[in-house]
C-alpha cells in the first residue's frame, strides 16, 4: 500500500497466502457485506478466465474486487510468478478480479528463463511460450529438453554430472511437460517426483501438494509415496492461524 507498485515478481506461495487471507477476511464479514462478498468470491473462483465481464461482474468489481486490488497498492498492472508451479485456483481468482498473473518457467542452468506468459501471448494454466532464442522439445518420456545460448556450459568441476545433464547440446530439465499446438508449455511434474507405489501405480506429487496447500490451514505439504503401498502426505499447519483459532 505504501509503495504502490505497478508490477511485482513473486513465488506462487505468496499469492496463495494472499488468496487465503482475502477469503478469510470475506468469510469474517457480517450481514449484507458477507453475502455480497460470498457471491463475488464464488464468481471469481469459478468463472472461466476468458469469459467477458458481465453486468454482475462490474458490480462486484466496484463493491468488492477493487478493494482487493487497493490492498495491493491500487496500481498493480500485472504480477509475474515463477520458481514453482502456480495453482489454477489462485491464477483464476486473481485474473477474475482484474489482476493478470503471468506465469513463467526456468532453471538456474538456463539463465534462468525458458518460457513466460505476457501481454502479447497468454494462455491460462501454462508457463507461456519459450523465449525467441530458446529451443524446446519433449523427450521420449515427456521430459522437457532445452537448447540455446542461455544454457550453461556445465557444472563446475563435475564432468560426469554435466555429461548426464547436457547431451548433444540439449539440457535435460528434469521436468515432465506438455507443449500444445500453439507452443504454450505446461509443466506437469518433476521426473524425480513421479512416485511409483509398491502396487505399480505412478503418482505425480506436485498436483496433489498444490491441492492440499489451497486449504487456509495448510502451510506446506510433502507427498510420500515411492515404493509404498499407499500415498501419504506430511502436513505443516499454518502456525499463526492455528494459534488464532485456539485462542478463539
């Protein structure tokens, strides 16, 4: 509120926290304010992102959404998110209240950006198109491979690891992905986080962990499933919220 930025770069967890806080504040409202907020938040959470604003949306924008945007300084044009996958729920909500989230993707080994959404090319739920100087393709197992002048020469004094990571100029990202017909990239899971249970079933950790952390009570979640007969998760409760609830 003090700085009133026009744009920010953030990690998804910060957006998740803001999302949860906004919903908690709305749930704490009373009377007609509670009803309006509940309806407005329901629309923001469920409306198709590409659907045009209706008359009802404009009312909610004036009564509810603008106050949420004012809490972010009031001048925010867009936010760039990277460093981890952004949940569809969070991206949908902010887009529908009038704040575009441009998700990107990259690695330290690629200096670091590989792909990113932007005003000229955006698709909900993806990490955008690869930058002009970056080549991308999918391996036989669906792993995203990257080639270009942004790719590192190698790991310092680790010849064997470098040879495993870069083959014929293509860097193995370690991420399983999809590339659609328009060139938009969607990251599905880390290869090493595609667990195989003892029953032979493959489980992608990231989507489940993202779903769990949508709860206002859960700060972090880590899936445990490799070579086990069932899937479990290590849950970290939000300590401040738990303390506040206990006091009440």
